């Protein structure tokens, strides 16, 4: 037997609360954002995220499990074809609750609960790319060979620069030619 929720229920009894959450979830998936009281939004969040997790699985058993709660077939189809693929990169946190202030009539605290449809943040993408690069990197034995190749190429460019300086030197200036010859001998 499931343990009852602490505090007062949303509605008269457990059956009424279950229907309220089912209707809120249906409206959330249909409109992607709904305005309700903070208490209902906080109770809806884990319920809706569980349904989205089922939709990400995408198999028939998951569809039937979602159909137990969301009775509208068009909303279930929209959840499985539109919302679940958009949430494929996300590992939770599919909904967001934003508090908007009290309701005018009875001063009840109100909130907007909405689906987070933005792509995963760049920071998480950078971490994934770094992990992939680390997994695909070459072993440590090959890294020193690359460094020696880079050192040899810089030495080649300096000797080429000395030769260019010698070619540009004025042939009438014998002291400059002698100095260039000494530089070549030292290299």
C-alpha cells in the first residue's frame, strides 16, 4: 500500500487528487506551460517528469503506462513524438517552476510550470566533448615523438633564415659574408 502524502491533499480524496494531477499533466503537455498554484505545481513536477521519462523510452509498454494517466491520445502522441525527442539529451530537470505572485481573488501563491525545451547548456556540452576527446586521445607513448618533431622543424627554419640572410647580403661587403659563413659553420 502506498504511503499517503503528508499534509492536506489537492482536492477531497485520493481519487480526486489523482484526477487533478492527470488533468494538469495533460494540460502541461498540450500547452507546454500552465499557470496554477504553487502547491499544485510542486506536486505536478515529479509526476510530469516521470511521464516524460517513460516517453523517452518510447516503447509500447511505456506508452500504455502514460495512457493510464494522460487519457487524451493526441496529447500522448505529441508527448512521444515532439516532447520526448527534444528531451533526449537531458537527464532530468524537464520542467521549470517560476513563481509569479499572489492570485487577485484569494491571494493564493501562483506559479507557472513549463517544459524546459531549450537545448542542454553549452557547459554540459563542453564537458561531454572533453570526455570524448580524452577517450579518443592517443596513448602517452606517442606524445614525446610529436614534441621532438616540432623541435626539429623549428631548428630547420632557423638554418633557412641564416641562408636567406647570406643571400641578401651585399657581395661587396666581405666582412658580412665572412660572418655569415661563420654562422653556417657553427650551425
